[in-house]
C-alpha cells in the first residue's frame, strides 16, 4: 500500500531533532502517528481517537502499551525538543535585537472526580483552586514554562504540582529555570501569584531580570517608611502620573523606584487604564528588577506574558492537553510531552504561530488523503484495502 504523504513531514521534523538516533523504528512510527492524530480536526484526546485519526496500522491496544509500558525514554525526546527550541529562540532574538522572554504560569487539566469505590483512578489528581473559575477543581495542576521572543512562543517545560511532594509551584518553577541556559538578556514574566522572594532571587542569580504583577498589599519602603502599595496609591494624584501607550491601550502610570519587601532596589509601576479613576480598586502594580527599562518597555514586555495564556487555551481546545483518559502517571506525562511536541511541530511547519501552523497541517493532511486515494485507484488497489487503511472499513 501507499504511504500517507503528510506523515513524511512529521518524520522529517523528528529527523531534524535527531530522534532516530535515540529511538527504534517502531517507536518512531508510534510518534509520527500520534502527532498526526493530535493535529487532526475532531481529535478528542482518547486512545481510540489517536488510533483512528492517525490511520495507525496496528491494533489500538499497541498505543495503550506504548504510553503505559513501552521502555522508550520520553525525557530524551523532551531534551532534544528543548535544545531545538533554545537554538531557535536565541537566533530569532539576536536577529530581532530583542530580549528572550520566559513566562511562568500554571493550569489545571480537569478530570471527573472518581467514586470512592473506584478501583482504577487517574494517578496524581487532586483538588486545586482555579482562580479563573473561583472554585476548587479536581484534576492535574501543571506548572508550565514558556520561552519566547516578540514573534514566537514555545512551550518549553512543565512540572506536575503534587501537594504530597511538598514542593511549591515556585520551587517547581525554580527547577525548570535551572536548566535554562541562554546567552542573551532574559526577562522572566509572571503574574501576582509567583514573585516570591525565593523565586525572584533564583532568577537574579541566573542573571535573569523579572517583570511581574504584584499584589497591591505588597510592602514598599518610600523614604524608608513601610506601606502597602494600595495605601501609597491614596497619595498619588493625577499630576504625579503620566500617560503611557502600549498597543491600543493607554495607561496612567506612576513610577516608584526603591526598596520593597524582599528586594533592595527595583521599579514598581502603579498603573491604571487611562479612563479609570486613580483608586486602589482599579490599581495594578508591576514590578521590574531592571531599573534601566522605560515605563513603556516594562508594560510592553509584560504584555508578552499573554502568550502562555494563549498556549493553555490552544493546547486544550485544539490538542486536548486535558482530554486524556489514561491513568498511570508516566503515561499521562508522556501524553503531555507529545502534546507539546505537536504544538511545536505546528509552529515549525508554518514558521509562524500555532494557529497558522495547525491550519496548514490540516490542509496538507486533506490533500494527502485525496492523493492517497487517487494513487491507489491508478494502481488498481482494491477499494476495501484503501478503506481498511483509512479506518473507514
């Protein structure tokens, strides 16, 4: 039978990463088929879908074995992918004369809470508070690290937040940052839940600057006097601020330079949207450990953090980051790594963003299937054999 042409593109990307040097042909075949299934329209995350949408020639149970019991080393795959990402990001940042950004955030892969008498449950699940939903959700909590430039953002690394391990989300972030070795200016971006003294210190020790949202109850020390940021805001008048435009938004900004709890010297921007009153209700405080940056650059750089929010949404909506039903911890981890691989492959194929790449790959797959049927007809291959390979028999 003919081979599907679009599988060649996946295999070519894997060869560029150097994966054939580390994995056997059967493993490579599984990887190609799984990534192909994940980028397919209609994919739901189940093993049945992985088997169906990739036109896998083996029985579905071989995929279950591949995730759960096969001895291939998923950490090697992740390491090779990370090497490629860092090389790509450093080259792009250098060409654009822009810094490298690292975003840290977490997301919950929601699962159904099993009955108390259930014998087979998904390992590693727990109750986690969702700030978006304002309630606790049952599932896996993942801390992710994205590496990006102004033009492209790549999911780089992740850790499962397990309450029983005793490690905080900040400590997991420090673990991931420790493996990040780049030779260009780096700004670590995070929301108000992450900039603890320990995490900020870890970034500074690596030579990375931090730009982060601060909670408005953070203690500042203007003229050596301890005061919460939101209380200091009461003394700020419109004449003390200036307008800053970032994209299509205009902000009224007051710049504080000095000490704050946990940091001897930094910048804190007190910001309000231009059409809002200067009250603590509408106040946002943004920290920058780089005092040389202008107010506009601090705000502009912080908006780059949105890329990790986009990744969470796209990975769940399109690649079903949270759609798995496999139960063992290692199998679930392998699934997440392969979602990451599919995401990066989509960006590689289009040399653009994920959405453009996914559209391109889905069109290529459609063309590939039409060409496959056309070639089979020209070669007088029985229609039943074609249907069987395309899983429509």
